C-alpha cells in the first residue's frame, strides 16, 4: 500500500478494539511486517464475513489487501474477480456523499487499480467537498499518492497539474507535503533533461527524511527516483 491505513489507526487509537477493528489491525500489522502469508489467510475470512453480514467494512478489507497483494504478485485473482472488485468499489465510491478517513483510506490504497482520468476526476471532485478542511492531512496524502502513480505511468501532464494544486493548498503546517512537492519537481526536472538540478532537489528531500529518522520512507523515495535517474 502507498500509505498507512489512517482510518484504521485513527479508530484504533480512539476506542477499545471491537472484533471488526481487531481484524483490521491484524491485517494492518501483518501487512506492514511483510507477513503476507498471514494476510492471504485472512482474505477468504473477510470475504465470508461480508457474504454473511453484507457489511461493506469486511468487503473493503478484502478488496484492498487482495488488490495490493495481487499487484505485488503475491495473490492470484482471475480477470473476472478483479473486474468484480473494481465494479463493487466504483459503485461504492459513486454513492458516497460525505467522504471521511474511511473512504479516503480505501480510495488511496486502491488508486493503482484505476485509470488516470478516473483518479484525476475523483480528486478534483473531492476538492469541492465541504468536509475537506477537517481531513486535510489525508487529502494531501491522496494527492501525493496520485502524483506518484502519474509519474510512474509517465502521465506528466496530470502529475504537474496535481503538484500545482497541492502547492496552492499547503502551508508551513504541511511540511511533509511541501517536501514531497520539492521532490516531485526534482523528478520532473530530470524528465525535462535538467538532471543536475533535479537530482540535487531529490537528494535534498531524501536527506531531510533521513535526518528526521524516517529512513524507510527515504529509502522508498530513493528507489522511486532511481527509475527516472538511471
């Protein structure tokens, strides 16, 4: 997954664990400790719970982890199963009027599954939602995730547009987002054959994350940038 499951962690920190949240925490912990086999074992359980209860909470757990593991070639889904998951998620997103952390986490962690036009259109429509102010942090993370995907796919047009949007909305209180903007611009400089300046910007950001102790994230940024530099 591209970001931690903010909704799960937010809920888990706020109240005593219920069986549902205990299941989500179990999946979360196993995924981020790379115990992928244990995650796989829970997927059929999540799906069966959804079929028994018709509670979309269980389905969204199944869908997120199934798609992410399939994308890593760690879980096998047929084309029909992928289409079914996609249709269910798209149907769910189309019915949401008030987006909260739950919906943002679900959309953010399945972004790679959608085409560029859908991602960009959804994000632009979310910009107009009244509730955005209360969850600015995760909205910025969603945009950053989308920029990563657009850069990876070579869609520099959408990447540049989202970088501009993100830049307009960030303040000194959103330092991580500002650092990522600097990083993204560095990658675009490399793409535009201004490698020396671009690499300098990229390394500045990576160095900052290393300095603040976020070494794992710094390593991820370094690996991603290497795709454009080498």
